[in-house]
């Protein structure tokens, strides 16, 4: 099996070199970049499987780099930054990062997060694309869907919610599970109805009859389950 390639985006040479050396010792292939421009202009040739992204780059803020990459790729991105405020973490996750690690960090923790992100991504990538559910087609790589042949725009959170359902198709997912994965326990309170609002909006976009859903089924007092004819 080919080694996963990690792109380490860090402008401090010593930190970048040490991290790349550690990753190589743990069986990863590594490439490095010191600027956001270098990443965006050479993304295809660098061909990473995961990106470790510092936010304090000399030319482009790392948040903007993450945001630009998300326009054309769903590659796992882990932000590693000295910015440790809650707003910074929330912003990083909102622009598309899969995880956020603050400096200074323990290498073993970062390695565990890298492997977890790669496992989740490989699980999703293993599904056929598009996922064809009849009137509903889901293109995960393009982050878009078609309903009855018509392209339908989803918000970032709606697509993340749909992806969670696809990863766990046929399973009943608790409200706590869904909320923690969508907001990383940082944006909503237990009594918040934010999840229900997103489920309702997603149903309106994908269900033939939102009042009688066939895909996103409610399990009262527990959560939701994504179903299709193949699950019955």
C-alpha cells in the first residue's frame, strides 16, 4: 500500500523540518511548503493526502488558504496554530478544516489525529461517486447534489451533515453524536435546536416530500437515521 503523503505548511524552517522527519519515521511520505502561494499554485503537483496547515504564513493567512482549497478539494486539513482562542478555532473549522491543534502540541496526539482524519477520508472515498439514490444523486468530490436531475446548492454545514449520514448509512445517530461532529461542541448548547434546523433545511432540499421523509428518518428521543431502498 502506498504511503500517505502529508503536506506540512509551516514557514519556520526548523519546525517544518523536525515535523517532516518525525512523520517520515512513522511511515508517511512528506512534502513541505513555507507559503500559502506555494500551496495554492502547486497543489496538484504536490499531490498530498492530508495537509497540516499553520495559520501564520508570510503571504496569505492560513484560513484563506484553507478556504481556497475547499473550493475544489475535500482533502483532510488539520490546522496547527499558536492561535488558541475559541473564535479562531471556530473560524478554522467553519472554513473547512477537519481538525484544529494548538501549539505547542504533543507529536503523538497530532499523529493520532492525522491517522483518524485519513481513516475517515478513506471511508468516504471508498464509496462510489456519485451515490445514486434514484431521484437523488450525491457528488461528494464536487460537494454537490442533484435532485431529479437539477443541481441543488447545499451550505457547508448541510453538506457536512449529509456526509455524516452517508458515512453511517442505516445507523441511528444520536443528536449528541451529530452535534459534536458538526460543531465540535463549540458552537451549540445541549438545548439548542440548531441541529433540527439543519435537518429540516436539508430535508427540504433532498426529500420528494419533506413532510414524509424517505431518506432522513427521525427516531424520537434519540436522533436520526439515513435510509435508502438499499437499506430496507
